[in-house]
């Protein structure tokens, strides 16, 4: 009889230890060790209707750099004067788009770098 009591007591103690280990694991969220293995969800940053992701991303790829390029030309080249801006030849859409693409790319790389620095600070704790 004492043998069965002892086995029952041991199994209760073992189950209690397992539950405490599970609680410890669930309280500590798993930190991602590798920055490049992070999953990126573009829908957090861009307005995208479900089912039309490909079309909307293509439009963003075309329109955002073009608008950034026009804005750059207006403020930097034309010095925010509409008369100077009207003199610019905006018919070369690809050149305006390429200027905006480079500026947009530099901004995105800057934010990726900031995210990487933030990730390093979070993993060092």
C-alpha cells in the first residue's frame, strides 16, 4: 500500500513540476534571434483590400516613387515656386519615377536600419 501511495505522490509532484515549467515558458515570449528571419506583413503599413493585393502593390510601386519624385522636383529643383515648376519637363515620366524611386529606397533603407538597431537592443536585454 505504501508503494502505491509513494507512486501516486511522485506522479502528483512530477505533474506539478511540468505545469510550472509550462507556465515559465508561456510567460517568457520567444525572442527572434535572427533579424532577417522576421516575417513582414505589408498590410500593417499599406491600405490593401483583400483579394486585390497584387494590383494594389503594383500601383503603389508605380505611384509612390512618382509622387515622391514630383515632390522632390517641386521643393528642391524648382525651390517651391510654381512658375519654376511649370517650366520643368514632366513628360519624361521614367526619369521622375527613377528620382522618386531612389529617394523612396533610401528612406526605406533608413527605416530598415533603425528597425535593425531596435532589434539588436531588444535581443541584448
